[in-house]
C-alpha cells in the first residue's frame, strides 16, 4: 500500500498506519503516535529513526495516551512539535468538544469539574469517556498540552524557565521541571539546547507554528486583508496582526510568512497564563491543524472541482479569534458587501473599542465589549431599526450569559440557539458555525458569492440544487464553500 492511499481518519488499520511510518510520511504527524515496546519511546510517524518491526509497535491516538502507558517522548522527532490532530474539528461529539476546550486552557483556568459541566457530564463520567476513547483522562490530556506549550517556548524563545512554566499553565516551576523530565527525559535546559532558533525581540514571544503542507498562506492572509479593521487589525501580503482581549488582559499577536516559508507567531500577552490559549486560537484562526491532503484528495475526485483544487492546493477555512466578536461581525455583514461591512465595523471599533498601548503603526484598539455594543451599538451602526435591535440584543444576551457561544459548542445546539434569535437567519448561523467551531462540513448555498463561484465551476447555482450536489463531498463542504468563494474572487480579478 502506498502512502497516498492511506486514509487519515480513525478508521485507519494497523497496516495503514505502519505504512505511513515506514514511508516516514509527515502528513500523518499529529494524527497518531507510534510507540516502540523495546525502547519505551513514542514518536511521530515521520521520525527519522530506524523503522521498528511491526511486532514491536503499538499505536496511540494521542501523546498523552502513550505517556500514560509508560512511554516517553523521542528526543529526535519531538512528537509534541507536530501539528495538532484535525480529528477534533471533524468530531462533533463530546470527545472532540473536550479536546477543543482543553486546548483553550479550560482545565488550567477552571478545573476538570468546570470542563465536565460545560459538556454536561460529571467529572467521573467524562474521565471514563476520554480514557476509553483516547487512552487518557482530562488531567493527563491537559498535562500533555502544557508540556507541548512548554516545549515550544523552551525551543522557540529565550524566556526564563520560570516564565515558561507559568505561560504553559503549570502551577509551579518544580511541576514544570518534573513534567519536562518525565515526558522528554531531559531537563528544560537540555531541551532548550536543542534549539537553534531561540529569539525574543522587544518583549515579544517569537515562535514557529507547525503546519501541514500544502498550506495556502497567501489565500488566508488575503482573506484577512480584505476584512481587517484598521486600528484593531493590520494585514499585508505576508503578515496579519491584531489586538485581542483574553482572560488575563489585552494581547497582541502577529502572524507572518517568513522568507524560509515558515509560519511564525510573535505575541505579547498581559498575563503569561494566556499564552497557551492564544497559540490555540491562532491555530484555529489559520486552520493550521487541517488535513489538506485528505481534503484536496476528496474534492479533486470530482471533475468540476479538480481545476479549483489544482489552482489552490491546501485551501484553508479561516476560524475566529473570539466567538462573540465573530457573531457581531457576521450580523453586521449580513446582506451587504465585504467592503461595506468593513466600513461599519471600523466605525464600531473606533467609536466603542478600548484603546491599548501599542508602538507606532501597530493596532491600538480592542473590539468593543458586548455590554458596550448592547448599550451604544444603535448610536454607531447604520441600517434598519430591526437589524440594529437584533445586533444589540444579541450582544446583550452574550453579555449576560443568556446566549453562550464557544469553540466547543455542540454544532446543532449552537445553530438552533442562533436561529431562535430575531434577525439571525441560516446564513449567519451557519457562517458562525463554520468560523467559530471550525466545522469542516458547512455549505452556504444562500451566499451570493458561493452561488456565483458554483456557476463558474460548472456546478448548480440554485441553492437547493447546489445543496443536493454538495452532499457528495461531505464532510468537507466548508472547503468546497471556500473554493467557490475563491473562484468568484479570482474571476472578478481577471475581469478587473
């Protein structure tokens, strides 16, 4: 079996996984873990070490499960440095939602009890469920997440070990040191010595973000540039920067595509504990944990879509830096052009946003708080009274908790809750689900740009017919939507 024929989902057999290991196929890094019984070490599939015999191999879904089974991380391939698993976006069940919340720092911030309550289970039942599915409970999974963040900071910055410990979510320096030794069989100093790229300039943390290739970075940055709000965001052909409110205070980050082709993140946070969740949000924003080979293979198998995939391999669907902000931006952008929405949002941010300290030329505003929009949004925004009332009422509901919106909501429940509100229709509810949850299987057949792109690609342009045709590309309809958006944009650029 060739690597190209291997499936990248939970249905992969032992032989398929072993084939990826034998081929040292980087596409599967982060999707499963290889452990070797004879050495007691676990690796990523592309580890350059000699391929072990099949009889000595055991596979795990996560590095936390391998660690819980008594294995330690390989010093050569550092499996925690791989991109995250795309499975957590594909899975809409409790396990997938739990993993998104763990990545967002809920366990460190609020504890396992709060994580379980958010998912509607008792801590004991959630632990049993995750252990059965993933081989590790929420505490072990969160611990693995902390080790991953600490490794990134140790090898990618020159932050003191004390700052690394608290940035990664550890309760003490000793706890961080003990975990690093246990997981990597190295001290923090030894782990840092492996890095040749440590750099922290002007108080900003500078990291390389692992990503699966191919990656349409120009397309993602172009998307951001078209929609960026001056004063809060700044975008160029190779960078995107913005301010963001996190639990510990205001944060700033910049993503850039450097001259070596890597994706780098520079960031400043008010509280070190926010750094891990900021990295998780940036990864979701850029869709870095997607499986582009699986997506491109599925879409290009259809004659009408093959030219689109060939033109833009590695298509990504941008996520959301903040769920509440995303809903307001979507509601403001309903039934108007991207340019008009950008103008309205710029006015909203400049009138109601909070000013933060920033060097000259960098973004200096935060998106307005939900209470501020609820109270004063109607004074700033323009449009029909019913539309403005819908926006301010939604902001008020988000502010008082009547409406909840997170990256780990149940998709069907989130959609129903949004549709139940006045002024929110299917386009907005589904667009929010695509951007906030990272749901890879959302089609927007009522979107005029999607319909125009469908016509250009030779697909049905009628919403009902397009919906019926698109069923054949499930579960990748969000990426179909992105390709149709791009097809429409590309045609306009050619005509212009």
